[in-house]
C-alpha cells in the first residue's frame, strides 16, 4: 500500500484532472497550480464523489462515515 505522501500525490492528480475538466464551468478559465488549490476545490470534488456514490446506490452519509473511520485508522487524526 502506498504511503501517505504517495496517496496525497495521487489525490492531487485526481483533483487536478477534475479541475481541468471543470474549467469551462468554474470561475476561472485556467487550471490553478497545485499551490493555489483551495479547500473549496477539494470540497467540490468530494461532493461530486458523494453524488456518484449516491447514483451507484450507496448512502453518501455512510461513505463519509467510513472515510472518516479510515482517516482515524491512519493514525492520530480526529474527525
């Protein structure tokens, strides 16, 4: 299993791809560099992932609860 740094790098790639695809309907017309990605960008992606989960028949609240449990299991994190 990849370490946290590698997983964060993969998440950044996913977020970058998401922002690139959304650039025509978002408030900017360019992809922001990684250092300019804001909390709202991450929230937008997570929200859309939860919408996908719901469309696939999963309970978004349950997915969120399980993700929080996984985050806690990673060590010393409180949700």
